[in-house]
C-alpha cells in the first residue's frame, strides 16, 4: 500500500490522505480502504467519504478519537490492497447528445482546442472514465481519465443556469450536472439519464469507483430516452455494461 497519513479532521473525524494527485492506482487504494474501514469498524464509524486521494472517517459519539486513530493506524500497516476485481463497482454506458441545442459551448471548445466537433466527440467518447468522487451538487460525478487533448481551463465567467444533464469539461476532468445549476465548465453535450433522485433509497445513480463511458446519440434518441425516463419506463440497469 502507498504511504498515507492519518490526521484529525475536527473533533469527531479523521482524514486519511495519500499523495495529492489524480491517479488511478491511488484511487483504487482509497476505495479499498474506505470499504475496509466501513466494514471493519462499523460500530465506531458513522460514515466514510472517499475522494480523489483521501478518505474522511466520521466517528460515533462513543468513539474516543485518539485511541481509534492509533488502532486504525496499526491495522492499516498490516493491510494489503485487494485486487481490482474484488472492488465492487459498476461500468455504465451513458448516452450523451452532442448536437447544437445540447452543446452550447461546443464551438468555443472546438476553437480553443483547434479541433473539429467530430474530433471532440470522438475523443470524449473513447475513454473509460473513473468516478473519483461526488460533490458540488448531489450526485455530481467528478470523472478522471479525460484525454489531455481535451484539457481546458474553466470559464472565466460561469454560466448562470445550466440545464440538468449538462456534460462539461473543466481542467483535466469531465462531469455531468445532475440538476439545473450555475457552472463554470464548458458544456459539450447533455445526458438524459437522471443522476440523482432524492426519493430513492440510494439517491445517487453513480458512486466513487464506478466506471463511465459515453455513447453519442441524436436529438431524436435523447428525446425518446427523456420521455421514457419521465414516464418511468426506462430501466437504468440497462446502462450497466456486463
């Protein structure tokens, strides 16, 4: 296991930290440790929150933080990371419409990167992305794995109201806005699949560690999927790649 540090993070939490890089091998350790802590110390721990290169561990009121930190540190020194196949995650194929009405920043991105629209779509749909964390908005996935040829600094002036499902590029990352929101990422498409539903037992469709691919669709298919979603006739399980 790579070197990590454990520090207090407020009166009732610990922060486990790795090197501050967006790195798939580090994130695999993050996900393994998060799952292991959650299952191994279920009585002492209230919640475990993984991110790019850290894990926040929130403790119960009955857990003495200094003693638990020592116990956790000693236990982690003896652990080895499980193989990737042992880390449970889903692989989703998400539809995205890159056509004009759903891609308000596509032309600006094409000009900034000196690429054609078709090249940008091809580059954006080729990788298998990893969900490194959820944040900013409920269910918003921060996706690592964006090709370097698509890296583009955030907008100087954020948009005031992005459509739910907007697929954007920001720096080295890509992501999907689950709800209408202001945003500073460059929107190049739209995904008609809801990523967050507060009424569900598990509100967020995606979770850290999941893998994502994008599939380019037409406006007609976007409208068809959207109609099926709103009439509750769309099964999100069909998006999972076996």
